[in-house]
């Protein structure tokens, strides 16, 4: 048993070395010394408290959008709509943030986050419902849903809820009682990170230990059998889809309350799709999602530093991420074949 | 009024052509059992290399070939991972899309310093079909489009022929439905998928060339603008049936075109622009409701 | 800190910079090089400054990713003295946060204003330039003698992404047209994105087919499709931000120039000279030629001389304050 | 040790063949086989003995780890099915390899369309139709070349499968459990058909665990056990009982009888049940307490619909279903299970288990609804206790760890786990569909015993099966389903296999 684990670790260390080697080649081609480049990335993501906190902060939307894919995927349904759900969730939080006040900051934040989750949930509702009622392909509905949500939010922040003083399409700032305060000077890090981490662990717990989680797992693994065992598979699928939407919406809410403090155009540089990649790389495992989100966040924050000190173009971060996804996918398969079926 | 119909009509055809070409390509791998999420990347890499080759050789045809070659290479990578290694198609598809997006900007910047748009008068475009019959209507409404538009329409028929009438088509249909039967018949699944993958690369390559050498004559970053995903939606809605794919592609082009027409003060542009996507969902619903009725009457 | 103290402080700093080291300048760009707009122009400005002065510079590209804004700005502020924030409005909140962290650094807010103590504001009045473009378009559309001008009194506008700053171009353009002829029809459409030239071309085609023969575009790379449409379908286009005449010679009557490059050059020069004041505002508009039309050879070969003069007259009226152009942004 | 009475040349010789999978599982541990030209050579063995693996190796689907294969005395490397076909080997697979959405002729020519293809790759369907039609006529099969396979009954689909193989004109034909889905009368015809093939000079390798059939047609018999050759014999040299003992390694009791604890009280009744648009029309039957009621019938005569309606998957158009006077006609499967019905589905992979999930998770399915397992959280201790109990009571072998996926178990052990799980409830009525398909003799006996044990306390079983031996050995009564109607009822011990199959095939109607 022990030697098996050791073997697995050795194999993965070997794989990681291969990925690093390929990265090194790409960096070398773009005219930089790979070792110093890795140094810049490491320094820029973990080098001091500020960088480190920045990396953790980056993880918030990535972890949650990955979880938004993972939950439905356990029940055997695809949610490619994280992007749209995130945008609507962000808008929901902003809407609450500049229009009402419940008197206490705690209540305000709690309420805004609930609303953001609800907005995301609503945007997952119709693809989920069409899936279980008519078996409409959820890949298409959620994918198209992203475009629709994105244009809809653009309409809202361009016209009815526009901040008229800004040349950008964005809402007014949310009231300060809604803003989740930064925890350290000189960093945007706030307890949103712990909320996100908490949500991931709650779902880890639900999936592993709850009856409900058991039913989700069984439905995803074999819906026909689950039905035979008295599980209401359609309900399970729909609910898991809604949970996915709510989590993605929450990601948007946390970004608005904890970082941007308003809803704006180009709010998301494709968090939904990054989340999808992270989830697939993590094989739907919440613990791995945290781990891989950390690596993605490291790459993103580190690349700012890399750009600063070297002549490597910023696109390199995209290239490195893509290479990592390709190789990890391949390695996973290879190690599975080696280790049994 | 007549002018407006002309605008709607010609824009529809120009907007539909790349989507139709890409969806034909993706449908081949769809039949072979691979849902192609990488079409966006395939189109983009082809759009880039089409421009580069056309610029360097001064020949549009060589430009197309260059774009197709690049697209085929990436299509093969995709198939290798998804079919050969059985990796998740979404992971590989999105990874390749990111890779291509970064790579093309990276290359544009290296090759044409400090730019992520590349245009030049030296880029030779794909010609329109230049036949004059002397009849105004025919010359302007039927014979006035990109050569590739006619190729695309021809390819729809060729596609139906291949799928339903030829050996390869038979193998392809079996490949997606019951690969084991193919193996039992002494045919290699990998081989059938390889051919499908190469052809898919060619067709997505054509789609990319059409975009960067006809629709416009330039490369600009992420210029495919989600058309690869639209093509994927077309395939999934039509379930690979050629007659539906041509219909839905043109419907998509039409709503794209209509969304420009409808823009005025009464409708905010966002609502007009979301129209094609809303309509694709509606069309899909219609298809599913039709299916459901069919199931009920059987 | 009083203004006086700041000045003394600055002078000391700048003197020391001048005598011991180069001026370290960073440009934090919301978008990226190659956008044919803000970033490219700022880049050109700093390159020009680097040729004339002893300046070391670095450009940070954020690729319109708000989650990068804070880190990039902070990284720049931690190592550079003069930081251009381009365009500033992308960074409103982050600029506030970072400028507080680095009170002794100078930040330059391009295209807009800020009342932070160590921020120099550089607003641009693009609506004034768009107004001139509108006048030019309106004056041209009845010159049917010109090759591409049709019988209809319709001019057009094509926007990229629908956002207030683009609406500001549109608003200025419309005012210009109405100034010439209040009855004239304006067709205005948006492609919905800055990054889809093919769609830009179809949008222009749609505007053109509704009768517009002079079309002004403000659409980033999408706008390149508009210029190409001018070439293919035979209408006149007006470029934006930089002089785009070279892209489709013969079809582009003029470009509305938004001289971010000049602003970057000027501010850098002031910083070196020690005349740059923190907290000051330098407005770039028609009045100081920060915004203008490109009166280039193409324009002179296509546009009739009388029209050319008429537009310049209007420009003078804006300079004198006789004409006040309203903005879409309050 | 091989039989030499035929004196024919050896067409296939296999020496010391082993197959070891990457996960360490040894499917074959040294197999020797020699097949002579023109003989029918049967390979018998329990499930998991390695019969199918061996055949897949000969047909080029799987590569062996070590050992040699010779065809016509030449050592060969059969690297692909294409190679195998070239060498004149054809295989009829246990699981169908035909494509449901294609026509009979398309299925038949799949892989050899080249002969009908012109320069442009166009297939000449006219000539194909002629040629396939000729072959069908020659073999006297009742098929039409243009039928879509999906619409054909299972028996006919099997014929398409064989037609497909024969079309390629192989010299050596491997038949992997070809009679599993056929009814007795069809079996006899089929066996005659196989003997005909031999008379035409073909070599047949016949795989089955139905010894009656094996002894009817074979010239030689090779017995496999646990991936090893136990021995090869000519038919004359060995008896059925001896072969059976060699297969399982111990004596086996063939004389099973139904339970004797039948009561008069009716437990379950179905009255005038009809399904809209389906086969089932006006069915009525009942089951007494402590009774095992068998449902016989050729596959595709309404058994699946009956099972679906009894689970609640399809709602009936009319009629009533009552368990101990409780109307369950419109209730969901959950309500039915709560009322005391348990189900064994006919396809354990499809809807009997979730094979990529763990043994523990599969073992607690439906049980997890019970409060014992907690209200919100799943009680791990009770789960392990329950599943350990099932594994011990039902002799589920190969369980290293409760967390390993079910897919690591062999088919028979999967089925034992499934049966154990279903019978661990408070079961009043068990509805079992093909509960022993693809299961070895020992597991079959264990499953049958557990059914009988259930009846001791007055509970009942509804047994739907296509295996007449099974039905006759444990049912108190058998009803025959033909075209969605009950056409006959037999009571133990008045079972007549001929009568039964007449009713099943529609030769006799009530």
C-alpha cells in the first residue's frame, strides 16, 4: 500500500518535471532564461506577503467557478454556463449593494451574497429544467446562456443602472456597508477567500458524507440504477445544476463585494471557462480544485512579475496554462493505465 | 426596402459561410464519436496562418492551404488527446482554444512587431465568384459571393453523399454509434477517426480562411469571436444532419444580420445582439418538442 | 502636505533623478499593445519621449482583466516614479488604493479626472473631435460630385462595444451633424464588441445600405472592418484616435485624432523639467490640439477646399468657446 | 492428449498462452488448445474461466502476454481483427457487434464494402442487396436485407450477427455463447445449422456452458477452469457429469426442486393490466405467499415492459397492481419498494449497479433511505456493517476493500452483491428478471437457494427468465408470455419442455 503511494508520487513528480521542461522550452523560445523566468513567477506569486495574498485572492473566483462545474458534473450534467451565472450573480450583489440598506454591515453582506447566489441559480434553472423535462442538451443551453447573460448584464449596466459619471459601463459603487473590508494594508485580500474556501469544503463534505451527496454521486455514475434504487434522479440533477449556478453566482457576488465594489463591463476575463478547466484538471475533486486553483492563481499573479522583469510577453501565461492542461490530462490517463484499469 | 432585403440577405450569407464550413467539419468528428470543442481554436489558427501565407506568397489559394495545414495539425492534436488518450474533450478543447489564442497574438507580435492586428495591402483576398450573366438579379444575388460560399454549399451535398452513400460514411456512422462493430469488421476505429479529424481540420481551416481572407482581409486577436462555439451549437442542435446544419447555419447568419438591422433607439443594441443566441435556444427547443411528439405518436 | 512642500519635494526628487538616474516611467494599460487605440498611442508617446530624453520605461498590459489591475498598478508603483494609468477610468478604484500606498509617486490619469493628491489628471474631450467629424460628414454628404457620395442626406456611425465612452463619440458626432443640418438623418449601429472586424464590416455595410455615405467609426480593432468596408463598398470613412488614412488609401477622408501620445510625451517632458504638478489637471481638447482632425494629404485630395475651410472654421469656434459640445458622460 | 480420431490437420494450435492485465489480473494462466480441421470443438468453463478472453485473442481483439498461436502450422501474430479475418477466422460475439441503426445488409457487408465500391467511394447498394439476399436464401433464414436491425427481435438479430460472419466466408468460425438468447426450438434449429457448417467443411469453435448443447454437436471438448486448460477430450471419452465436475471442480447437484412452503393466501395480484402503445395487453395473474412464479417467454414478448410497469418506470393505461391489498398501480418505485418489493434487473451493468462506484456505495443503495443510516449524514459504521454482511452471506469474492469499485469484481460476484443487497431488505415480493444471466453454476445455485430461503417466511418471487432450466427447477408455477399476453400456465411438476416451447414460440395458443 505504502510503496504504491510512493510509486504514484514518484510518477507525478516525474510528470511535473516534464511540464516544467516544456515550459522552459517555451520561455526559452520567447527569449528568456527559463530559470530566471521561473524565479520571477515564484517571486511574483509567493515572494512576499503581498504577492502571496494576491495569489490567494485570485483563487476565489477560480475555485468557485470550478466548483460550479464540479457539482452538476457529479450528478452527470454539464454546466458550461458558469460565466453567465457569475456575471448575473455579480450584478445581483451590486444591485443590492447600491439600492438598499438593512442597517448592519453583516446583514447587508449576507443578504447581497444570498441574492448573488440566487441570481446565479436562476440562470442555471432553465437549462436544468429543459434538461430534465425535454432532455435538451445542456451543453448548448448553458453555452448560449453565457452570451445571453453577458449581453443582458451589459444592457443593465449601460442603461438602467449606469453610473453616469463614468466613461465605462459600470454601476455606482456599492455602499461601504456592503464592502467586505481588506484585511491587510496594500492588498486586496479579504475574508472572501475564507468564504470561498469554506464553500468548497462544505460541498466536499456534502458530497462525501451527506445522503444527498450520495444520491448525487450515484445519479452521476448510473442514473438508471439510481432510479431503480428509489433516487429521484431528475430532481437530483436539477438541484445539482441549481447549486452549481448558485456557487458561480456567489463567485460574482464575492468579487463585487470584496474587490470591484461595483458591477462593470469586462468584469470577468473568462473566469467561468478557467473554472471549467480547473474542474476538469482536478477530476471533480474539491480538494484538488483548491490545489489546482492555487497553481492557476500562481501563474496569473506570477506572470505580472515576469512581465515586469523580462521581455516575455503576457500571452505566455495563457500558453503555460494550456500546456499544463494538455499534459496533465495525458498524464492522468497514462498513470491510470499503468496503475490498473 | 429592396436595399434592406439585399443587406439582410448578403450579410446572412457572409456570416453563415464560416459557421457552415466549421459545422460541417465538426459534424465529421461528431459522427466519429468526438464532440469537437476545439473548433474555435482551429478556425483562429487557420485565420492567422491564412493571412500570413497569403501575405508572404501573394496568393490567396496558398493562404488557404497554409491555414488548412495549421488547422489540421491542431485538429490532429485534439484527436490524439481526446480519442487516443481518452482525455476529456472539454479540457483539451478549451486548453487548445487558449493555446491558439495566446499563440496567435504571440506570433503576431513576434512577426509584426508590437501589433496584435495584422493587416496589409499585400494580403491577397479570396475572390468572389466572378461570373457575369448579364442578368442583374443573378449576378448580384446568386453569383456575388465568396468562392468558398459555393464550395460550402457544394460540400453540404458532398457531405450527405459521403455520410450516406460511401464506404467511409458507413464506417463513420458506425464509428460513433458502435465502434466495437467496426473493430469486429476488421476496420480500425483510430483510422476512421484520423480521417475525420484531418477532414475536420481542413473544413475548420476553410472557415478560418473565409473569415480572415474574405469577410475581412486581416488578422486580429480572437477574431473568430465565438463562431466555433456557435458551430458546435449548430452541430448539436442538428445532430449532424446536413440538411438541418445548413438550415441552422443560415438561420444563425440571418439573425446575426437581423440583429444589425434591428438596432435603433427603440431596441438597445444588447437585445438585438443577443438575438442569434436566443434564437438558437428556441430552434433547439422546437427540434426537441418535435422529437418528443414523434416519440409520443410511435 | 501643502502644495509648496510638495513642490519642493518634487523638485528635490526630480533633481536627484535628473542628476543621478534616468526617469523611470511605467504605463499601466487596461488593454494591450496592438489595440490601435489608447495603448498603442501611449506607447508611441513614451517611445518618442525616450528618444528625446533619458527615460527608462516599461509597459504593463492588463488585457482588460480587472483582477489584474491592482497587482499591475502596485507592481508599477513599487518600482517606477511616474506611472501613466491608461485609460484611467478602468482603474478608478485601484488607483485610489494604490496611490494611497505610494504617496510620493506620481500617477497620471489618462482620459478623465481624479481628485487624489498625487494624481495628475489628463481628460480628453473626444466629443469635441467627434463633433468635428460630424461636421465633416454632414458637409460632405451633399457633395454629390464626389465619387462615393449618393443622393441621400444620411451619415453614419459605427461603434464597437456599446459603452459610455463610445456613446460619447457618438453624441459628439451627432451634435456636429445637427450643427450643420438639424434635419439630417444619422444611422448609428454597434457591432457589440471591439474584437470582431468581420462583424464591424457587416455593421458598416448595414449602415451604408441605409443610405449613409460618410461613416465615422469608434470601434477599436472592430473598426478596421469598417474601414475595409469603405474600400469594398465605396463610401467614405472617418478614422479614429490615430491617423488611419494609410490603412485604406482613398477611402478615409480624415481621422479624429486623440493625441494620447502627445499627452504622454508632454507629461514626461514636464516631469523631467520639474514642472509637473501633482494634483493638476491638463485638459486635452480641440483648444490645445490634443483633439483634432487629421488634415492630411488624403483629406485634401478628396474633400473640396471649401468644406475643408468650413470645418476649420468650426474648429476655431470650438477653440473660442463659441460652440460648446455636450458630453454623454456627466 | 488431444483427440486424434478425426485425423484432420491442426488448424489452430495454441501453446502456453497467458494473458495478464496491467492491474495484475491474470485472465489466462497457460492455455493449450489444438483444433482440428473440420471439427466442432467446444470450449466449456464457468464464467470467468477465460473462454471469451481466449477467443478474443484468437480473433485479434486482445494481445496475449506470452505464448504462441499457430494457424495451419505456421506461428502467427494476430495483431488485429483485420489480420484474423484475412486468415479466415470469423467470430460471432457474445455481446452483439451489430449496429442497431443500420440495415441488415449494411451490417452484413460492414468491413467488406470495398467489393461494392466504385472509384468515388460510392457503395452499390443494389448489388449488396442481391448478394446478401442470396446468402439469406441459401442459409434458409427469414430475414430481409433492408430491415433495420433495431426493429428486429433478438433472435433475428443473432442471425444477422452470424450472417455477417458467414458472409466473409471464414474457414474457422468462433461462436461465443450463441444460444444464450434463443428459445429451445430455435436452439435445435441453430444446432442443426452449426452441424451443417461442419458438413460444408468449416471448422467451428463453440463456446457454451449449456452442456446438453455441447454434447449434442461437439467432436471434441476442452475444459477451462480459472484461466487454465483442465483437459481436452473427444466426446466419446467423457460424460456430461464428468465435464460438469471438471468445470467447477466439485460435484454438483442437478436435481433442484421448487420450495414446498406454498400458502393459499394471495400476496400479489395483477389485474387486467394494459400499457399504452406497448405490448402488454390485459394481463392478469397472481402470486401466493411463499410461491415462486416463473414467467417464461422468448425475449421481446413483453417481459421488459412487464418489468418496467412493475417498477413504475412506465405508467399503465389501465388495470391494477396490488400487493397485499395495497393498490400500487400508479405509485413510484420508491413507494413500491417501501411497500416491500425488491428488484433484480436483467442487466446489472445497465441498471443493477453503478460499477465505477465502490462496493460500499453499491451495497447501501436504497438502504440509504432508511433512518438507520442517519437523517442527513450517512452513517458509515452501519453502512460497512450492512455491506460486510452481504459480502459474507452471499459469498461475494474478490473484495479486497470496501472502497474498491465494483468493476473490479467478476460478473458472478457482482450479481451476488446485487442479489444480496436486494434481499437484505424487508422483502415481501422479489421481482427478478434474468437473475442468473452470465453467472456460473455455483453462483446460480447460491442465488436460487436464496430465493427459496426467502419463501420460507411466506414471501414470494416473480421470476422472469429466458432460461427454461432455471424456471423449471425452482418455480412452483410458470406462466408463458407470448406477444404481450399470458398464453399458458403450468404447475409443478407438470412441466413439459416441448409444450412450453410450443407456447413460447406461438406454435400453440390457448
